[in-house]
């Protein structure tokens, strides 16, 4: 379980996170929605120590990691996590298999036989078997996303953070990725946090939805109760209404 308590983060004079409270339960899919620039990426980067919060607490599996050094965090906590970046980002100079192997070498001490097995297994799980010797620039956008997800699951994380996994994909491919996220959650039990603008996809695959607005989580609700909320900012956002005077 991840417990985020009163988290604050500013950049110079820009206050981005202003007291975020959020729990992420083991085994669930939680989607975080909110306007562009509101701080969604900053929030999940804070969870894995890519950004250092100014104050507040992050408790992971009952361990308060807030005061951890980078070394402590990387040793004890980082192996529990994988992160699918907003831009997917595989190294063009390496094959798909090479990209996954690099992640395996950074994260853990595994021998070559085990790394090869994990590369094959993770590509099989995203239905991209036999492309390990292919270079990223030979893949379509949807295949690239799946390859970056394969890289993320190869290290067998407990928690998988996806930053906009369906942005830029057509509706059919977005559906493929959403189904894949659900399948990985079901079959591997991976606790998944998804940042997304894809409300209908989030509604379909998530257990809960949380909305970040003006530096705070203003609402969390079960995904199947999205339509019944008594919160104007939330309701306007999910129905696509634009409020011009809201900052
Ligand atoms: N390392 C940084 N240094 C300075 N400002 C930053 C940094 N990272 C993020 N910001 C700022 O924090 C704000 C929130 O950024 P963030 O990337 O979290 O938004 P977001 O909600 O993920 O938006 P989007 O939906 O467009 O991805 C933005 O104004 C951004 O410019
Ligand atoms: Mg972002």
C-alpha cells in the first residue's frame, strides 16, 4: 500500500502540489485524472523519488520513505516499482530485447539465462513475441507502447505507474493498451496507477478514479460511480465542460 499524506511541492514560485492526500491499495487499478499541467506527473514522480517533495509523507508498504537517502530508496523501495514514461522512450540504438535487458541489468543482479527468459516472457505477455531483435524505429506506435510496458514488467514490479499510456493512440489501440493494463493487473496482481485523459478507458478498467485539481486530490470514487458525484469541478471535467475562469 502507498500512503501519500499532505504532500507539497513547488518549483520556484509555482506551487504545484498543495497538500495531496491519497492512498493506493494493493492490487487495485487507480486512475488519476486532471487538467494538463496540474501536477499529475510531478505526483507520480514524487512517489518514486524522481522528484523530492518539499514536505509531507510518502509511506510505502508501512515504511516511511520520506527521509530516505537516494541510496536507501534505490536499494529497498525502487525494485518494487516500474514506471512507463509519458513518452514511452526506448533507446533507438538498442533492439527491443536490448532495451528490456538494460532495465533488468540496472534493477537487479540476474544471470543471462534468467534475463533472456524474462525478456521472452514479458514480450509474450504484451503479445509481441519474437520481436526482441527488432529496433524500436521499425515498430508502430501501439507496438512501441506495448514494448515499453514489456520493459516495465520484466523487472516484476509490485507497483506499476503509467504516465498517459494511451495518449496519442487511436481509439482501437488505446483499447488494446487499456485491456493489457487490466490483464497485467489480473494475471500478475500488479498494483497499477494510471495517469490518463482517457476517461472512458479509465472507467472501464479502473477500480477507483482520483482527481487532482489545484494542488489537491479533490475527490476519489469507485470507477463505476463516476456519474454520481456531488462535485462540480469533477463533474465538469469528466463531461468535458470548459470552465474559463477556473485556474
Ligand atoms: N522539474 C521541474 N522543474 C520546474 N517545473 C516543473 C518541473 N516538473 C514539472 N514542473 C511544472 O509543474 C507543473 C505540473 O507539471 P506536470 O508535468 O506534473 O503536469 P501534468 O499534470 O502531468 O500535465 P500533462 O497532463 O500535460 O502531462 C507544470 O507547470 C510544470 O511546468
Ligand atoms: Mg504529465
